[in-house]
C-alpha cells in the first residue's frame, strides 16, 4: 500500500486526515473499463464523466450519493436530505383503501414525547400506500423541536384510538357503501419500548411500554366476547440499509397511468392530506453538517441529524418488514376420484 501511495497513478490520490493518518483513495478512473471512453461534461456536477460513470449517475436521483460513492467525496452528503421525496411521484390525495389490501402498522414509542403510529397498505401490484398516521403532539406538522410540556397520554388512550381508527366506526373505513373493520396483517414496534416505562430502581416493577400495548382489555371485546389486543414483531433497525430501502421505494418510475400517458410514480404513495407529519419529516431529515472548525478536526460521518424522526422511523421499520400483498386464500379443488362408484371416505 505504501508503494501505491508514494508513486502517482491514474485514479489514485492521497491525503492525511486530521489525525495524521494517510488515506489512499482509489477512483473508478483507475479501471480502464470504467474510466476510458469519450468524456461527457455534466453541468450539475461540474465534472467530466466517462460513459460508464454517466450511466451510473443516470440511475441515481441523489446527486450527493453519486459524488460520495463514485467520486469518493466523503463530505458530499453533509447537510443533504436523508430521504429523496418527489412530490409528484409520491404524494397522493386520500381515497378509501379497499378492504382486501394487505395492511401494516408501525409503532414508535417514546418516553418523553407522544408515541407515533403509522398505517400502510400494499395493493395487489406491490405498491405501498401510507394512509394514516397518529402523533398527538403540540408540534404536529409544524417546524421545530417538541416542547418540554408536550402532550402525554397513557397507553390505554392510544389503544382506544387504534381500536377506533381500525374499526367500522371510523368513517374512513368504507367500501362500496359498507363500513368494515380493518385487518392488520403485521404490526412492528421499536423494541426499545421494552426499556421504557419500567420505572427507576426505587419504583416497584411494572410492565414496560410494549407489554402495556399488548395487554388484553375487556373494554375492547367483540360480539363473541373476544378481547381485542395488539401483537407486535420487533422492527429491524439497520438504519443504513433502511434508509436505502426507503429511498428505493421513493425512486420515481415511468408508469403508464392509462389516461394521460406516462408519468413518474414511485412504489411508495403517501396520503398528503392525512399524513402531514410524515411529509414534513421526509422533507426535513438531513445529514450531519460540520462547521469549518469541525471539518479541520474530525472526519465527516454522514450520520443523520434530525430534529424529529418519529414518522420516518416508522416508515423505515415498515419498509424493513418487507410488506407484501397477501391475497385471499383460494379454496383447493378436490380432484380425488373414487376407485368404484359408491366408495367414499
């Protein structure tokens, strides 16, 4: 490695970080297959790109991601948005969700601010529709940090709200003139909930937040006297993978809408009129920024620094749950034929 650093080479550069450690950077131009060919000037990057690099750039919606991954610029994403939301491709006006779409629910409990809940449904073509959110905060949908005296409610009140929102009492749950109870295929929860709500060492032991949400309550019994309760799977919390997955859902595609020709649509659709907090967070979650003084002393990490991320965390957990359309079960045809007429089992 020291020889490579000592002698200049096409596509190879050297620098020292603030701690004096020598870092060698290998650019794609070092590979003749990727770096050769007639260069094309890209004004928005102010760079000359090879045919191979131009193809890679064309497949990415985030310019900063290209600069970081292919031009090896570690600070390219500082201050950039975490999620690449395209209003035209993703934001929708609400409509009744068909009862046969497969529904998912994500919960992000928090010890200091209101708990956040998000509902999504997968259509038969595999697209994910975010159709409802709940975050009873004073800061809901507005800029800024949560207030110290923000709204706080017991878990029982959240369960009552979930029960109502998913029931046929909710006017939104209507299809062809009839109201229905939603069937949630899977619920995921930030498993940090198991560390919240247990009290301090001086307090008597009590159920944690997840246990409280999963407690059965006689108040929510149906006509058959079956208690309604919540059951959760643990959310997958690999943030780097999750952010890439959400951005993959947000990536616009050219789709024939059957009316006006081709338009850009993503695999993720958000009811903007029902989910203002999620839209706000998607448009405001940014990555770390460094002051000139910090840049001299530390390497950029690119980690997200977000004022609020309750709904975007819920979206990340839901996408990481691999939401899929699960159609109604089809009856199996019985093709058994008796060997002799009159014989049966």
